[in-house]
């Protein structure tokens, strides 16, 4: 029995399912979850001392890899003096200034401790600003685990085969409308019927929790036009896409100006940080300036702010160019692999990529993902673990590039995929 198996057996006695987040239990890929004890650069090490080339990256925030020296040094400097005060700290001002300078739609920003909090707060603000209650989201898009956002929510929900969560009151769910991605006709019809009830529309910058579902610019522009027509606020959830896209933010790639955006993952450098922001006239409705209440004891804490500032500074001084070059290098290797298999496909957007199965075209909506994808991915996932490569334990979650990776690491990844083809896993 491995150390990870021992830990999992003990955890199941004292924790629901033995985990703190459902997808970590490996239910959709088989086997017992691996317990990680260390990370360095592009590598992660399990409790039995085995190293893996990590393409999960703590589900996205480690855009510089594990234990980046500049981020580590920034956090150590804070630790010398204490790591939470429950007061304003200089680091939050510095991080806010970096974000506002980098992202034109951000005139003001408020920090929270998670992406879920950021989206929940942005929706509350939108409801207050419009005087409306209903929210529109899209099938497979995940915006955190607030009750009213767990309708066709993607991420761990789809991984476990549950389109929505139990325990969500029908009255809450009734305020959330759902529409497929990439379908102008259904979107237009929904706005015609319900547009005057909608406070806001939530869309992932690049939908990446139910596969990597890159949207057409025409569809995104149509969405913006409908929001303008009916007085609905457009919220871009950039928790996963922010600072990983060709133009830094997905909405910049689409040349669309949202009313509010939500951020997380990268801006915390691996620490629990979320943020939301937009036009000043909207943000000034938040307490203490306005009547929209939102608070958090650990929001803006110095340790998390230091990690975020250090991460963004590294990205701004060459990190973005490095990610772009790495993405192109991965594309070249993946093309040579895909030429050998008709079963698996590959799509990359910025520093995000995804393997999809049994489809001639890249899916753009949750409904177009092949039903056998999860089974095929589970077999590949286990094989890649044996090859020393760690992917997300879900067919529907994306993989991440980071600046600690090199072309040699991509060679290792491509070689493992070729071996899977030779063994018939991807044939």
C-alpha cells in the first residue's frame, strides 16, 4: 500500500469522500488520489517521492511554476512581519494599481479570497445597479459554487455527472437562466422573452471548465449588443483566462468591453485571491461608498497580495512573451502527435490547452462534446501518470502552461502521447 493510499484511507474516515474538493477524489479517472508534498518549477512530488511533470498547476494559478523564487522571496519578506492584520495593507494598493494599469476596463477593483466570492459579489452589484434579479449563464460555464450559479455548472459537476447541485432551493435556481454557448438564435430568443428581467449575463472569458470551448468573436459581439439593447450588464469571468490570453485578457482578444470582470487564480500567485471590478460608477455602489455590502476578513491580506504582485511583475517583464513562445512550441509537437491518431484532438488558447476525443471539429459548446470522452480520457490519464506526467483528473478540465516549462518538457509529453498511441490507448 502506497503512502498516498494510506492517507486516502485515513482521510475517508474523517472527510467527506476523503477530499476537500470533489474532483480530487479521482472518481472519474479511477484509482486513488495522489497526495502531493512538494513542487518545484514544472515538477510536483507525491507522498511516495515520485516526481511528475505537472500540467495541472494547482488548477491554474501557478503561471510561473511551483515555488518561483521571486514569489517565494516576496512571501517570505511578509512572513517576517506577520501574515494577516485585518486592516488595509500597502500590498493591496500596489496590486490594485498593477491591475488597473494593465486592464483598461478596470477603473476600480475590490479584492476577495476566491473566484466564487468575486462572481457572487459582482452579481450582487449588478442586481443592485439594475434593480433586476435574474441572471443568465451558459451551459457548462462554471462561476463558483454559489447556490444560484450551480445550474448546468460544468467543472466538478460535469466531471461527476451531475448537471446541477442538490441543496439549491428552487426559488434560487429559478432566478438563473441557462443557454447554450455558440447559438445566436437561442440567445436572441431568450433575450426577447426575458431580457427585461435580466440583471446580468455571466460568461467565462474563455470557457474552460467544461472543455476549452473557444468562442467565435461574432457570437461574443452579438452577446454584447443584446446586453446593450436590453440594459443588461455583461460580466466576463476571467478567473481562468485572465493573464493567460494573447492580449492578457480574453475580453481584449474579442475586442469587447464588459461592464464588470472577475479575476482570480494568477493574480494571487497561488494564494487564495479573487477580485472583481469595472467602471467606477458601478464600483462606487459598494460599501462603504454605497449600499451594496460585501466584506471579507482575509480579503487583501498581505501574504496573498505579495504573491500576486510578484507574479504579475514577473509576467510583465518577459513572462507573457515566454508563455507565447512555449505555446507555439507545444503546438508544433502536438501536431506531429495528432497526425498519428484520429481519436484525440488538441486545442490551445494562450496558456490553456485541452485534449478532446472522438470529434472531427473542436467543440465550442458543452453539448457537442462526445459522450465517450470521459472514458477515453480516464484511460489516458492513468497511462500518463505511469509516464510521470500529471494532468487534471477530469476529462473536462484544461491543462496549463507555465514559464518554468521548457521545450524538453514538451518533448517528454509528446513522447508519452506517442507511446499511448502505440499501445492502442489513442489509436
